[in-house]
């Protein structure tokens, strides 16, 4: 009897267990569980999102007036170091040549911007090309007239009766004005000789005075062996006429833009501000990072001259830009007026250009952006370096 009672009790318990299990699986009878404390469960992870696509760079082209060299180092630095990309531009730099007129390329739509000396931009403008100077990068002229000391040429008046070399192609304007400034007639009082873009004629004695850029041909003659000494020529072997000192210097490298598009195309004007900003940043970088910029130019294809020549050029180009009392790229009105006086007195220009020949608003916006980013746009502490001259510039 006891055993049967035990089995009955087990059977009843088994039935109750099955019923409880069945009730536990009935959704209608399940109460909501209490929420777990916040500290016991991690916060849900955010849904993965794709990174925003970078803005597409706007393609821009720049026409140089000569081949790659330190004369254009700021633009190559801006390109190679990503300064143009920083302002949303993809810039292609187009090499120049002796037969390329940057103003014509610009006006025809072959480039968005161009580098040109001021008179070389103003003459085509007077002939009908509506271009305008938007950033006057060079603050001084780099043109010299160089002779051997024993020729006795200390100033323009001493050129009377001499064989005077010049390149033509608009490079002779400062020379002609300098001759006129001392009462010499370039057509009768001197013999003008077409000169190659080197100093060979001077070294060989074929001319008495040679045209030279302080950053290029003057370096070339110092990189040449003096056959009498077997050593390099020295600065004291030469007399130099600097047209800045004479007062007939004209402004040189500037950034030019399409004047019509600046007035009618808001996007082009915006691009112009960004292009000038990044270009001037490139020149600031080359002022403060000399060796790096020389390396960038030497790496350009094809570079003009060897590393030592490019170092000389970088040093002298910096000296044509810095210091910039009004801010780099801003036109100095007095120097502009002198340029126009020389150009009109020499018949280079028939009349002074109108006010649209240059504008300062774009450079002003650009340097305001640079100053806001902490860049020194004046370079008041700039000083030339001492650069070692090597034979052939290598």
C-alpha cells in the first residue's frame, strides 16, 4: 500500500509539471520582464555610415612665360605640396618658350591664368586682349646690364659708342628708357646687338655690355671659368647697371586673368581668389623653406640649369618679392606708375591703360585668408642667403 501511494503521488506531480511547462510557453499569459538596469547593458552601436566623398577638384591651368626654373618656384611648390588642392584646385602648369605670349594664350582660352611681365601684358591689352593683372608678385625688376670692369661702364651714359647687347622681344624696354634718361639716342649713340639668352658674347668680347637677369644670366657668367685665372669669374670682375637704381625699371612677373570672365562669371572669380591664395602661399613657403623649393624646381621636367644655378635663382627671386610692404601680390601704385611712364615714353604703349589694367581686390582677399591662417604676407625680416657658385651651376 505504501508503495502504491508513492507511485500515485509521483504521477500527480508529473502531471502538474507538464501543465506548468505548457502554461510557460503560452504568450498570452507571459508578463513583460522588468527592464535591465542601464548599467548592465552596453549602449547600442550607431549604424555604420560612409565617409562623405571629397569635393571634386576644379581643373585650372597656368601658362608660364618661360621653362621651369626657380623664377616660378612658388607655383611648383603650391602644386607639389598640395596647396592648390587645399583650396579645391587641380592645377596644370604649362611651360613657356621664347615664342609663346602668355597674354595671347590666356585671352584665347588656352589657359585660365598666366604669368607675364607687366609691359608684356599691357601691350596685348592695348591691342584688344581683355586681360587684367590680379596679383603683382614681383616687387622689383631683375634686369641688369653687365660689362667687364675694364670697359669703364659705370652707368647708362657710359654706354655711348658701345656695342650693347639685348634680347629684344620686349626685354629691351628698360635699357632704351635708361639710354633716353641720359640723353642718348638708342638708334645712333649706341650700337644695339641682338644677344642670345646667355653671356657668351660678353665673355668672348663680341659686345661691351650684356643684358642679364640678376637671377639667371648674371649667375651664368659667375659660373664660367675665367681663362686668365683658371678660376670662376668673380663679382668684382664686372660692372652692373641696375635699372631699379636708374629709375627706368618696370614691374615684371604678375598673375594675369581674363577680365571679362571676372566680371561675368562668379565661379571664375572665386577660383581666381583661391588660385592666388594658394600661389602666394607657395611663395611664402619658398621664402621660409629655401632648400625644399630648390629641390622641387630641380625635380621639375625639364629644369633649367643645375642645382647650384637654381639655388642662386631662388635666392634672387625671393629678393625680388620680399619684403612686400603692402602684402605679397598687392600692386605698389608708385612702381606701377613708373612702369607706365617708361612704357609710354618709349612708345611701348600709345597711352596709359585704363583702370581695368590691374585690380587689387582679388589679391587683397587672398592675403586676408592667408593672414587668417597665420601666414606672414609681408616678409619684413627677409634677407638674402649666401649661395655657393659652382661651375656650370651644377
